[in-house]
C-alpha cells in the first residue's frame, strides 16, 4: 500500500447533535468521537439515524443543535464545501460517471477542486487506482467493471481528495455476496494504514475485527458505545442484546 494516509490529523467529534425533518426527530442528542487514525463502526437497526448522522457530520444536512469539530476546531462556521473536501464519502451506490473512464472518474475531483493540471491529476489518480488494485482498469468504463471493482474505484476517488477522514455508508450492501470480501479487505487495509474512518455497516464481522470503537444507535440516540469485544460479548442494554440476536 502506498503512503497516502495521514495519522496526525483526522480527529472528529460531534457533540449533542440534533436533527429533525419537520416534526420527525431523527437525531436526538448524539455524541461521537473518532480519534485520529482510528475506525469507528456505527451499527443499529434500519431507520435509527445512522445515515443522517453521517450527513450531519459532513453538513449535507445542517444540525439543528450541537457542534462538529475536526482536528479540535468547530467547522460549523466554515464553508460546507470546504468541509466536504476534508471528508471522503463512500455510499452504497457508487455514483461513478458512466461515460468517463475509470481514471477520469478518480482524477476529476483533484482537477476541479484542488487545481491540479490534467497530467498531475492523472498521475495521482493512477497512484490511487494502484492502491485499490485497479490500475489495469484505468482506461475502462465503470460499466465494464464488477460492482466490487466499481466500489473500489469510488474509494480511490474519495482517497484522491486526500481526506482527513473517510465515511462509509453501507458500502458493501449493494454488492453480490462474493464481491463483499474484497471491498471489506480494502477498508481493513485503510484502517490499518492509519486512516480515520466511520463505517456504517451490517457486517458485524468487520465491526468486530477492524473497528477500534463500535457505536450502537437506536431511535436517534447512541445506546451503547465501546470496544468491539466488550460490546459484542457483553451488551449492557436489552436493545443491543435484541439487535445482536437478530443480526449475528
Ligand atoms: P438509517 O441509516 O439508520 O437506516 P436514516 O438516517 O437513513 O436511518 O433515517 C432515519 C429516519 O430519518 C428515517 O425514518 C428516514 O425516513 C428519515 N429521513 C432521513 N432523511 C430524511 C430526509 N431528507 N427527509 C425526511 N426524512 C428523512
Ligand atoms: Mg442508512
């Protein structure tokens, strides 16, 4: 793996985060802390607010209350576009541009948003495709790649922006089962290379073996948080016990 991750920055803290859509209170006072270079996995039932939490943390949705600190400084008065360049986001749907080559998909952000020349952006993109094992596919169209390969391109695209922290929102949920492993392995590589990450996932094996911290959400609050072993082996609340008995 090339040295493209940072360990000294990437501490993210959300405190007292609230978010409602109309009268529907989705986040009801969420605290989360991701230390630089660590991976936090967010688990919980569908509808518990996991995706909303990620979207509030990168200000795709503005929080109604609470604060967000990146590297110890509140980002709420910053330009949201600037914040989003510091946070890499990978979704269930890869959202690659179908008519552009793989390398162009990765190079586009650095070119448009970081002011790199065409050649510089291509070099950078090829480095990141190398990192995800897909340099040989640089000149293919996304449609000619498997879902797992497309998701790895989406990860390369996020990494090419040199984010301080990466968010993954059910990044493997849309993949055929045989393709899940490769994407999870890449995410585990990133974690061990010291990338700060928040990983929303139903993959309990990944949470257990890769995450430094697991956050269990239900009904818009953090019900339990802790190290994976303690949380999975010794859940303290009935709600987590019930959730685990359904998913494990
Ligand atoms: P999870 O990711 O844990 O499944 P979400 O954060 O996606 O949960 O959604 C939690 C709740 O918030 C759901 O009931 C959903 O319908 C609602 N919600 C999410 N986004 C919006 C939105 N933009 N407008 C209105 N309601 C929303
Ligand atoms: Mg979700």
